[in-house]
C-alpha cells in the first residue's frame, strides 16, 4: 500500500502522471488539495458489532467494526482500558493484495491508523475501567478494505472514527465477583478525535488523497493526524523511501490543517445521522 | 427442435437455450442434445449454431491479436511481457529485432516499456508468444494506457472499426486498441484525453445496448464544441508520423520482415480493427484489407468455432 | 459482547420458528451482483442478518508455482470472517474452521466450473463475512457462485446452497443463529440445480437415516428456489445495465441468420444497428 518501488510500473504511467502534475492537473480533474467524494454509512454491522461504518472514498471502500469486550487491565495501568486498531489488506480489495499473513505494508496501515486513534486519545482509557486492577473494557476497531483505489489510510481513519463515535455497548459491573450487565447502554468515553490526512510526494509536488495510479509513482507519502484544535497527534512518513524537505513538510502540514475541517465534518455528519 | 431464447436475450449459466439439431458454440455447452449457456451474456442464433456473447471475462490470447503489454523482465534473448489475463507472454528477440542484435537486448527494450505486439502463437499449455514485426508494432511513447474489460473490446473497435474511427475523427487522438483490454491514448490535451476516456468507459458500460455509435458520436460532438478551440494543442508533433493507430504504415518494419516468417501484417489489423469483418456489402471499410484475406481469416475463425 | 441466551423454545406451539418463519421458509434474501469495482467479479448476499461479500479474481497467473495444475485452473477459495462479524471478537488470524470452510466451499463450486479452459491459471474466490448470523458457508456459496458468473468464468450452472437442520424435533431449512446454536443438528448442503446432485454435504447433530433423507429433499427444494433468486439477481445486474441507456431496440428488424460465422468476439457485429 504505497510502496510500489519493487513493482514494474510502466514508463507510460509514470511519465503520464508526472506530466499531468507538472501541468497542475490530475487525471480526475481534482485540485492537488482536494479529496474525492466521501460517503459514510454507519451501523452496517448492527446485529453483531457494537459500532461499524462503511466508507467510500472515490472508488476506495473500507468497512470498520468495533467490538467492546471485557478483559483484564495491563499490570502497569490497572485503571485503564485498552483501545486497539487493526487493519488487514484483504485480497478481496485489490488484485495487488496477496493471500497469506500480513506483510509489512498491511502492518503499517494498521499501525498508522491505530496511532491516529491512540495518540490523539480518542477514547478516554481511564473511563474504560470497570473495577480497578480486575476488569476493564477493551475496545477493538478492525478495518477491512473492500475496494482499493488508493489512500487506504485516510479512508480507514474516517471509518474507524465513525465506528468508534457511534459505538453503543452494554454497561457492565462487577457484583460479588461476577460480571453482570447493569441494563444501561453506553457510548464510548471520547476525549479527542483526530482524522488522518495523507499527502503524496511526486517529484516536488504534493497531492492529497491519491488514487492508485498516483500511488504507483509516488516518491513517498506523509500521513498526519489532526484533531479539531489543529493539533498534530500522529505522523508517519512511508510509502516509499523518497526524502522530503522541511519546506515540503511545512506545505504538507498546511494542506492537512486545511482539509481537516471538512473531514471532521464528514465524520460528525455521519454520527449525527443516527443520533 | 426448439429454441428457448429471444434474440439478444441476457442469459445466465445453466440456462437451457436450445434442443435438437443445434450446434453449441462459444459460451455454451451441449449435454445430451440440449444446449445450455455457460456464461452470462447475450444469446445468439446463427444458422443452427447457438452461442453466447460474453459480457465479462479475462483476456485469453488468440493468434493474430494485437495486444498492449508491459515488459516485466529481460531474460537472455527473451522479454517477459505482462499482457493481463492468466498467461504471461514472452517475446523472443528474433521476433522483434533485425539480426544481428546486441547480446544485451535491454538496450532495445527494457523493463517498464509498454509495447504494442501481436500474438504469434498460443495454446493453453504454453505461451503466448509475441511478435513485433507487424506494421505499427512498437514501443509506445507518451500518452496513457486505459484498462477496460477485454470482453468489451470488439464493441470499442466497432463493426469494421466504425466506433474507434468515429472517436478518432471527433477527437483527433492517437490510439491503439489491444484485444487484451488495454487502450493506449495520446491526446492533444487533457480535456480531450478525459473525453476519450469518458467515451471508452461509456462504451464499456453500455456495450450491450444498441445505437451506441450514434450516442457516443453525439456526446463527443457536443463535448468537443464545449472544449472548443480555447485549449492549446499540447502534443509535440514529432511523432505524428506514427500517428494513425495500427493502420500507420511503417516502411521500416516491412524491410525487416524477411526473418522468422512474420504474420501477414494485415491480419493483426483485421483482428483488431475489424474483428467482425465478414460481410461484403458495406463499402466503408476501414482498411485496405483485401477480400481474399478477409475470407482467409474467416475460414480460420470458422475452424476455431468448429473445434469447440 | 452482546451475550445471547437460549430461548425457551425454537418451534412455537403453532409450529412457527423463533422469527415467525414456517419450517420450510427461508429468511429474507437479498442478492446483488457486481458490488466491487476492483474485482473481476463480485456479489453480496444478505440472508437474514448474515451479510457476506464475495469477490473473484482471475483466471490469472498462479503464485506460488508449485500449486499449478497442468490440465485445468486451480480454484482457490478463501473464506474469512471479519473479527466483528460474531458476538465475541474473532481473532484476526485464519482459524481451522475458516480453512475447512474454504475447502468445502471450493469443492461445492468446482463441479459447476469449466476449469479445464484455463490450464495452469488460478481462479481466486475471496469470501468476506461481514456479519455472521447462521448459514454463512451456504450464503458464501450462493454469493461466490454469482461472483464467478460475474467474472465471466464459464460454468455449467450456478450453485445454490442452504442449511437444513433440526430443532425441537422438527426439520427446518435455512437455520438462523439460535437454531444453529441451540438446535439438534445442522446439514449444510449445495446442489447442481441442473441434475439435483449434491456438491456440499456436511452434518452435525443427531439424525435418523429417514430424517436425513427428508432433510436433504427439503434442502433440494429450497436450493431450487434459491437458484431462481440467483438467476434473477444475475439477470437484473446485466439487464439493468442494458436498459439504463438507449432502450430503443427495434426488435422487429430482420434477423440476419445467414450472416457468416463470427469469432467469439462478434459482439460488435451482433449489436450494431444499421
């Protein structure tokens, strides 16, 4: 997902994309800092998952589901629950994704989306405690790409956020050493929501929300998680080893800050649609 | 004796199409004198032959096909070429270069190069093998390659090339249509390129509808008038000599044709530009294809069908 | 996490099932063809609350090479459940259950396919269970079969599948989750609808021979009904494309059957109106 330096990319594709960009254009007519159309549908796995969302970003589609379980806290944080994001690059989504155990890029996808959630402290871990040292809620958000046409990271970030923000789970308590339901239904205790923006560098040009053909020829990509107060909560440079100047990083950060308003709104609107 | 479908009916696998003295052709199978569809497609009766025109499907090479591929490996005197579909192709230097050639054939063509080539041999146990001795076959420069479903290529070419020629007339683009579902397009500017892509994609989506040529023609005329003359022509004209798709005549290649028994040049043209070239009444033939060769191809096709 | 408890009865005194169905009644089924753009063929199925997407890639080059079959294509099925598709979170790595189901789904589909048309190649079928509510392997077969047709893989026929089972001593078709969990048995099956031959057959629970034979007959009947739904879904996907635009087909034109034979690519000739 992003580093295609080992694939044979046709010279025609490579030159075509760079030429277009040099002329200030993209194949689908978008501006460099423009996302494709985004559709978010929440509660798509209503019967089994505590939260879920399907996101279409152009022709990229991902589905995310949240499970809330009860488990034991880590010994070094006895009063804190656990949040974890995983992602797979399911072969269903692209002829480029292979069967078998997750490879580096699948793990990177999961880690980058995970950090966007965890480092911004989307879910307040302290409030996930049921009984200190004994029982805490464990929140798992898992992402499955269904169609891959570039920019899985941002699509996954939107899906995970929309799923977490609409998660509903039964409140549990410990009574006489036993775990029982209280009968209340809870939403996740949220602290700070951040969405991720991925900028690709091709030559000395930066573009947001790459389609696959653009990703094929990128030198590298740069992902930034931005919260609603314009804080950067996580970053990752990946998708190829091309170096980036400070100047370009500065420019990329501005692109992310500018886009983040719209993406936060997309998530919020999806959440509102079911409230 | 009975036929159970309407002309152009969309049929599905397992659907009973005919019973009695009918012959099962492409997209069908015969079980105990009953002919069933093996594909989702359009059922067709020709004489007493029943066939189903596929609406989807991977590219299966056929001798004489024009294909567009990407070189993925140079090994000894062979290039490995990705042409899509289940079978990776190979191209031997003898079928592409004039002898003598250098030991290191990557000097001529290297990984990542996109080529227009012809399928010179294929059976499902080995191959396909490509050749580049035909007219217009070469390394493609510039432009872009659009992927469409290989099953839709005949429609994109049109009867005797009617569709593709109409598109070229409207847009003034250079293009080459590979039977493997890859279309190389070089347009004077991005607006025209987008329009070409739109036209090809529309044909792909609506391939099984009627009067498509007219609708595409209208659409292109309308859109071109909007684009108008305001847009600069951005193509550098140096390569205009190889402009006109497959029908570009290249004397260079003709000289080279003494080795390895090249396919008759016109055959790749017949296959790609006028796949269904079988009737004689229409005069507006795309090509300078001669009638005897048409028949030759025709015979070959008949045999193929019989083999099934 | 939503803990489920065993219902008091699976068949009501009136002979109806927990969700109000008759014993031979299927759950509401929605089949869609062509739901994923990247795949060569795709289909989705919603059967009750079960929701599954199947994608087909191929025929394409097979890696790793040692799996190559010289006389036909290799049919590779990968059945996977999303971690969130079940009440407890499923571990992300493929389980033994998923591997076994992948195999039986492949075996259920194979008799319908003309794999010999693509020696050495692979046809990949990827099944993703988004939500599991009973009968996922059968639903997977229903969707996968449509995805294969959508990919243009030549086949004898579509393959329908259904699970028959037993609860409170009665035979039931299309088991829901509770019936599966708390019932007395489960017989998932698939058939070749052109011959009624069975291509998938498994059994859990306890049955007498007569019961099994009756169960399989019920299954065949339900499969036939499912097969009609499959054909309808496939036709709908393609006819819709055809009629969206320019449905001005003049059907009364002369059929020129004396046309010369075409190649298999004769679509242009076939369709062009003069």
